[in-house]
C-alpha cells in the first residue's frame, strides 16, 4: 500500500490500519517466542537456580515443584530447569551458528553459479544435485561417522551438508536478476564482476534466502536435537534439549515431565522461527 | 514417442548423479583420519584381518584404481564385509531394507490420508476457523522434532492406554500394519505438515481457474466439480511435493527407527557409528543415495504420465 506514495513522498507513510496490524499478529507472536528463548538462554547464569551439572544424589527423579526444584530433577539429581536454560544456549548456537554459515556460503555459491552461468554453472550445480541426492540426516551421520561424535563435528557436518538449498534458491533468483536493467547499467559503467555481484545483485536476491533461513534454522535445531538424541551430538555432562529427551527416555513412564520439558522448549523455538519465516514468506508473495 | 524421449533424457541426466553418489560413498572410508584399517578394525584387529581388509580395499594402490576396484565389487553386488557382524554388508542391508521400506511406504499413505481431506477443507474454508485450526496444528507438528512426537505418542497410546506396542516389527503383514502404526503416524504428521501447506495452495490456485467457472456454469454438482476438476489437478502438484520431500521422509525413518527400536537401515546406521563399523555406514549411505535418486526419477516419470503437457528440457 505504500508503493503508490513511495515515488512522490518517500518519507511519508500511510497510517497502518487495524487490519494490517491484525494480519501481523502471528509474526509478532513468532518474534516474541524467539526473543523469550534467547533472553532465557542468555540470562541462564543469572536466573538458573542451580549449577546445571551439579548432582544431588539424595534427590534424584524429584517431581516438579518438590523442594527447591521447580521442574524436578533427572536421574542424577540434576535440576531440570537449570539444565533446560543452559541447554537453550547450545540449541540457539545450533539455530543461529549453523544457519549463519550455511546461509552465507550457500548464497555466495548460488550467486557465483548463477552470475557466470555456462560451464561454471553446470559444474557447480551438479555438485549441488549430488548433495541433494542424499537424505540430509544420512549425510550428516556419515560425516560424523568419519569425524567422530561431538558438538564441533556436528557443526562441521551441518555446514558441509545444509548450504545446498540456499545455492539452488539464490541461483534461480540471480538468473532472473542478471537480465535486469540495473545490472546492464552497472556493466555499461564497466564495474567489475565482484562489485556487480555483491553490490548490485546480492541486495536484490537476498530476501528469499533470508526467509528460508528461518525454516532452515528449525531443521538445524531438529538435526542437532536428533543427533543429541542418538548420542552422537553434544556429549555428557553438557545439556542439550535433544540429549535431555534421550536421557529421560527410560524414565518417561513414571516421570512424563522429563522428556516433556525439553520437547516443549524445542517446540517453542521451532514454532517461533516457523511463524516468522512463514509470515515473511507470505508478505513477500503478496508483494511479488 | 515424445514421452520416451522425456524418460530417456531424464535417465541420462541421472547418470552423473549416480556416479557422484558412488564417489561420495567411496570416500567415506578413505577420508578417515589416520590409517582406515586400524580405525575400522579397532578391537577386532588381527594382522590377518588387517592384511585382508587392506587387500580388499586396495589401499596400496592409486586412488583411481581403488575406485575402479570399488565399482567392480559394487557391480557384482559386493559392498564389503561388516567388521562387527562378520558378514557381507550386502546381506545386512538386504535384511534391514524391508523394515525401512515398510515404514516409508506406510507413513506416506497415512500422510496422504491425513492431508488430502484436511487441505481440501482448509482451502474451501479459507481463513475461517477450520482453516486456521488445521494450519496452526500442523505448524506445531512441523516445529516439533519427530522423535519427540514419537515419544509423546508412545507415552499416550502405549504406556497410558496400552493400545499399541512400544516397539517391534512383527512377522506378517497384519502384524506389520499393527506394529508400525505408531512410528508411521509419527513420520506422517511431520510429512503431512509440508503436504497440507502445498496442497492447500495449489487447490486455492485451481479454485481461481477459468475452467471452474465453466464447470459451474454447466451446472455440475459441487461434489463432482471438487472431485473431477479441483482435486485431479491439485493432486498433480501433490506428486511433485511427495517426490521433492522424499529425502526428508527417508531422513525421518532413520531417527524414528531408533525411537521405536525397529530393525531397519536407520537403526543399523546409528549403531554402526557407535561400533565404528564404517563399511556398513558406507553401504547404507550408498543405498540411501541411490534410493533417493531412483525415487526422484520415478516421481518425474509419474508426473509426465499424469500431465501430458510435460516435456523434457
């Protein structure tokens, strides 16, 4: 609705109506959920009532609300709430740390492939096809089999595998963008290829990969948690939500809250990221 | 005639990817830091077994000769031997494959049974309560990790209500259908989240098409329009979505088999990483890769058979 006015009075916007605000409620809920998880994880050292690895042997598998343990304790007597908060730091590191690298690399790969085209493009895209030929988790597991389990190797495995969707996405956008007039103008001015790619094309193709990165972050947290669950990701005594679920599996018949608490935490983060990603994607479609 | 051209072209296109899959699998054993034979044998190390393994892999030869040897063995159906189980990897894979195939097929069927009616309902009642509820529930299903959904289903249906088994595969078809219901439902919920979203959009697109105005103008009944005109066209995109996300589906089976202790390929893969049985990891990676390439090929061919407008480019 602002497009019409944009050319004439760039700094005056039409007042936003209630309908516009209402349409954005899911987006704000999403941002709120992510913010809540980020704040809780950042403040973990301040608000966690216990040391997340401290064992209270006399007080194992305590129910929520008993004594000083708000969410109870696990089989080693470790405070579940404290572990949940500290685990959030690891899972957020996966959500943002793994995704930032794959977003950057995949975008640059797609940019170069689409811009140069021809034989370079053909070779680069066969490479992308090849990574796509494997289920993500299988390739991640194969890399972990080579490198060994652990947090660092989990990051390496995700980096190696999950950049490919960005490359395919960005390449498609670049193929369209490079025929636009502003690129021809930049060429006519005799700008170098790197300058045209990064300075002119990149800002015009970056939105779809940014939106996709939200959903990718959900899937990276899922992979990280799945590896923790299989015992191939984060190792003891560090807390990670997927690992907390796996550790509690044998006790879940009697202590159902043990797997439930970290599961709800993953769901909150995942829901927040999905809501933001989905609504940004909808707004893009409406514009396009 | 043109149809055969499309299928032929698509087959040709798959050849470099298939070769690439074999190269990636080949390098799994060669990229191990240190001496691969020492790492692979681990506590099973004896000088004879080491020498035998070294000869089998051709580790004293040039890399391209090793790859040639690997391919020659592969063509003969020889995937090497498992260090841990002491039997050929091919046998292990062959034993475990049916479980994974059952799980993948069963969960696809459940996902379709869930998605088609819900996506239709969602599209016809766009932005009303039924639509909002469906979308919210499946957004949650997408945000929750499948292994956790699996545990919650076990908690409710097996431990609380004692309706369904916690684990196991069974020995005949009714047993499979009964035992694999919970794990398949788990995978199907995540898969349906993706399917419903796409199907809903494509039904909405079809609802706007001119030929529906024609159908309505002819006075066809609402049900007939829905079945013959809307769904038939919208489901075409469904075939593609299933194909594109097959690798997600297969990925889910890997984790879910471990939740429900099912003796499939995914469980073998995870346990082989723990036992450092890397020739098994190599074999399973290869089988999964070839499986995805084959199913993608099948999807494209099915799509071409359903839609006469498709041509190869």
